[in-house]
């Protein structure tokens, strides 16, 4: 007796296709660790995952911004410390030169030391950010040296011109939160960020004060040293102290933001895993069961096909 095999064959092929598809899906889940790999797997979970992944990308950008500004703030802090040393040494020179016992030779030596301090300060305020190659103290005009010196025939600095602006670069470090680490070299507007070298509110004007000190020492004008130089340089020292404190506050804010960004990123990773991640133990168990069913189906089909052929021959 002949047995029709078309319907069985079609059913067998459908079963093989289903089991093969299930094995492929489970193997992908094991290899990627993801249960949801396309919208049809779980539309709600996929939507949640996409939203969390978008938030995670935003958080990673915040982390990158924070790292960039932290690097800049650290570099600026080193420059501020060095400038504090310059203002402190200048203040000491004023005290030494004003004691009334110095000869003109002594005053000339103090003038030479002052000239050296001016050169040091110029080098510091024209520092570039190692990470970006941009000048740190030109405000938002960071592509050129912020301070330019005028010198006489002997190379002595007779004037310093600021060619930056009083604006600062604000960087977003969290949703709706921005911070600026850079400092303008000068600000005579009376508002906004305090100028590092010159600021109308604090009375700071470091280069002009140092040049005046240099000139008074060279000419032996000890009256001016006693009357104005000490007070002027004191304003510069106070302004530098403010700048160091401001930098410290910025770094503290950045550290807090960095900690929060890391925490948020970890939370979002957990949410993505919860929404679309695969239970690897259960997935591997399902894969093993599906592989066993596939092998059993192959063996069963082979036996039935042999019987069908024999029946056909008979």
C-alpha cells in the first residue's frame, strides 16, 4: 500500500524551519547577551531600551565634557599657583626696596628682578591648553596669544596689551548645568568673570603695576614705592587668591558632576540590561532543549522516510 508523503514532508520541513529559527535566535541571545534584538521581539521592551540607550549616550557626552574641563581646570590651577608666586615675590621686592637703606645699585638690582617677574608672568598667561592647543587666558578668543609685550632697545618690557576678550566658554556637564573653567585675561566691564591680570572691580592690573614698579626702581622713586606700589600689588595678590579659590570651586563642582555622571551611566546600563538582556542560564537551557528537539526530529524523520520508501516499494 502506498502512503502519501507530501503532507508529512511539508509538516516536517516546517518543523525543521521553526526549530532552526529558534536555535538561531537563542544562539544570538547567548552570544550578545540580549533578549530583544529587533522591535518584533518585544515592542515595549525595545522602546524602553532605545530611550535608555539615548539617555546613556547623552550621559556619556556629559562625562566626556567633564573630563575635558577637568583637564583644563587642572592646567589653569598650575598656572595660577605660579602667578601667585610672581605676585608674592613682587610684593616682597616692594618691601625690601622701601626700607630707606638701599643704594641705587640695590634698586637697579631689584628692577632687574622685577623685569624677570614680568617675563615669567608673560610666559604663564600665554600658556596653551595641552589638550586643545588653545590659549587659556584669552576668553573665547583663544586662537592667538592673549598678551603682547612692547619692549625697548634693551629688551625691557615697557607695555603689555591684551588682545583677548572678557567672555568665557561655558560647557554643559549635566542637563541645564554649565560651567566655565577658563578665565579671561582682562575684564574692564565691571561684570562677568573676573579678569586674571586686569579687573576693574578688584583694582588688579598686574602688568602695569609691575612695569610701574620696574620704572620706579630704575629711577629711584622710593616715594612712589611707599605710596602706591604696595597697595597696587596687594590688589593683584588678592585677585590671584580669588582666582585660585574660584578654580577650586569649579574643580569641586566637576568632581561632583563626574561622580553623578558615572552613577547615572551605571544605572542606565542596568536598565538596558533589565529591559532587553537575556537570562543566560535560562537561554542556554532553552538552546540545549531546542538542539535536542532538532536532533530528535531529524532522527524521527529519517526513520519515517525509510518506512515510507519501503511501503512504496511493496
